[in-house]
C-alpha cells in the first residue's frame, strides 16, 4: 500500500498542539541554577554514567514554558579552536508540565556522559557539553535556551489515545515527562513503556517506573529489555523489539485499537527492528495504522533495511520517531 493511496483513511490521527518555541535564543541565553544532579541508573556500578539533572529557571522566559517532548539548549562555556563560541546542544526535557515541583520553575534532563575513542588514532574522546553538564555541582549556573521542538509531542487531546512508548538509554527522558502528564491527569489513557538497557544496572529511573506500575496497575505497564543478560535460555540479545515480540499477546490487542499511538526514542537503528517486529505481529490492516509500506519493497520484513525509512517505510502520524 502506498501513502498516496486515496482509498486508505487512517483512523485515530492525533492533532498536535500549537506550542511555543525559541522563547530564549542562543544569542541571548538565560541563566539557570543546578538544584539537583544525581545518578539515575539503577546501580552506581552501571556501565554508563547517566545523571538526572534539575535546573531552576524561575524568573526566566523558560519558566512554565514547555510541554513534554520538547528540548532545551545548553550553551557550554569557552570557545572552539577557531575562537568561536561553542554551539548549543539540545537536551530532551525529562520533567512533566509544571516541572519537578509543579510550579514550572524546575526543568530537568537525563544526561549521559559521552566517553569514547577516536576511530582513527584510538585516543580518548569526551563529549564537551555532556561532560561539562555532568560535572556541574548544585548551585552552579548554566546558560540555557529554548524551548525547542514541535513534532515529538503528546496530542492536543491526550485522553483520546493509548500510548506505547519505546525507549533505549536516555531516550527515556521525553517519556518520563509525558508519563508524568498522562498519569497525573485523571484520564482513561493506557500507557505501556518498553525500556531497553545493556544491563539491569543501566535501567534509568527504574525505581520510579516500578512504583508507578504499582500505583496505576490498570493504566501503566513497565516492560524492560536487558540486552546483554545472556543465559542458557536467552542466548541472543534481548532488544526492545524482542520485548515487543515476546509481549505480543497483550500488545497486539492494544496496537489494533485506533486509539493507540507509538512513540520511539533512543539509539539510531532501533526503529528498523521495531518496524520489522510490528510487521510480524500485526495483520496488514492494523499495521497500516502506523506504517505506509511501498509495495515495491515486498512483504518480507527481513528484507527491509534502514535506508527504506522513511521513504518506502513511512511512519504514519500515529507513530513518532526520534532516534540519534
Ligand atoms: P547493546 O549495546 O547490548 O547491543 P545505552 O544507551 O545505555 O547504551 O542503551 C542502549 C540499548 O539499546 C542497549 O541495550 C543496546 O544494546 C540497545 N541497542 C543497540 N542497538 C539496538 C538496535 N538496533 N535495536 C534495539 N536496541 C538496540
């Protein structure tokens, strides 16, 4: 079926809200103050260094001025080798509407230190802004811009939908924010979160999501996918798409509904596996709610590749993708 097929009408297409953007521009950033910086992996012995950072933006145009799914910018101090100011980096907002304290003053993000090797000469590479932010102490000031983003948002009428959120790593940030809004409000939305991490110790906000699943047993379902925990019965990596496949008996019923929206955020490459799995667990009509497939690529998902996204495997407006 091609996207231009006029006979196909997809039900349940969400209207996105009009949102404010760029209230604070990079040429004139505002000053925020770090109020919290804590490890947010399940264990301090996790393979990655990931922190939850909260910043007070009271009295600035950023106060109470974002919605879940948007980002804010951080302008790192110092200059490049050519004497220019560093470019700003965008970080997904992890706080729900109203922020961490409900009054709109505290914004937050989920930050992973970038620590890597240069490919050519195998010398150490440390991400400039992520390490700057992760080093900040409570009370330190930071230059901010934003908010940014108008596509990866909750719909204008959030109660009209169910949600399947699929995250790996710090891709959890916008979902922490969205889940905060969805569960706070008294609405019939059902939320299933699939969270992927290399080891159990790397799960982010695990305690919070486990608590929420207990507090909202009918509305919030927390499903994890630990990739590197291999056992005699689990001999292949378990990715988020494997969790989708394993939990298909429950999830296909939800996916068939024209209320359901899928949001994917995290490591680039995960979207192909998820799309392939959706194509194996869903009948063609249900699949067409989320994906418009060019007939020329055939019906065998194993033959599809990432280059086909988005032209030949085109997400509909019921599937939101943010991978990096
Ligand atoms: P792995 O690295 O074991 O292959 P983090 O951001 O903390 O590194 O977590 C990213 C998670 O996403 C890891 O569990 C990683 O598994 C997993 N991952 C890597 N590639 C893919 C992919 N193509 N599809 C889904 N998950 C993936």
